[in-house]
């Protein structure tokens, strides 16, 4: 008989300006980023995030490595990890979902609006758009490990932390020495390029919303 597999939900204490601001707004709650790992070596973090450290609006589907979290004076990062059991049906759902998003990642947008308004509107979906919270919320839903009391895109990181408490695995600091560097991740980005990317992302999000694309948040 085949044993059920597992998937890991990883909360990240991010060393970014946005991470520091979110910790202040969240009353000192440590974790400001969230990702998925398929293996317990924790070197491949699947999520929606910025593709370059200094380009917050160049964002979308990402395979992050630990050097995305450890840089400059920060030679380690604090992670809180949950280990979710996934049966064969859940594994097929997850593989289909993640593979689809990865193959068609150019069609998926970063849901900036939902992320910025999460403390007030508590999440909303735009068709074919995710942020780290809604992407991981969808993964948790598809895993079948827990029953969600509300739509997956309405869960904050703190709420996912509480929801997954029975599946706690570890909480500790990790270094980046044993992981490969993410190419061009720490390259400097001129202000003018950041402004262009901000305007381009807003244009795409607004266009999708005007077409009535505020529903499930997925093309699948």
C-alpha cells in the first residue's frame, strides 16, 4: 500500500523593508512571507513573490532559494514549518495546480491589491492572480489536510499559522551556505524601471478586474 506523501508550508521572517513594516502593523507578529516546499531539505521555496530583491513590482510565480532571504548582514533566516499529509488524490490535485501555474506563469499576475488591502478587506480574488498568501492558501485547500472555514484567498499568514498548528514541524534559523544563488536576484534596479513595472502591473490588474475577473483567482 502506498504511503501518503507530505507537503511543507513555510513561514518566513523576511529581512525586507516590507517585512519590517508588516511586523509593525501586525503588532510584532514575526512572519511576513509564506511559501511551499516539497522536500524536507528546504532549499526550493515555491511561492508568489518579487523576482528581484530591489524590484518589488516585478513579481509573480517564483522558486526562491534561501539566498532570497539571507543577504547582506543577514546570514540566516528564521522559518516556521508545517508538515501536511497529502493522500494520492490530494497529491494529484497539487501536482496539477502547481505544474499548470509554472507552465503558464507568464499569464499569472501578482495580486498586489489584495496584499495591500488584506488588513482592511481581508482578501479578494482576481482571476489568474495570486500573492504568497492566496497561493499557499490554495495549496492548503487542495491538499485536503484541513477544512477551510472561508475562501482560501481570505487567509492571512497569521491565520494560516493558527490553522496549521496541528501540523507543526519545526521553527528555527536556517543559513544559506548550502544553497545555490538565485541568478540576478540582488541586482540593483533603477527607480525609473521600478516605476515602469509598477504602472505595468497596475494596468494589467485593472484590465483583468474590468473584464469581470474577480472570482476564483485561477485559470484552472
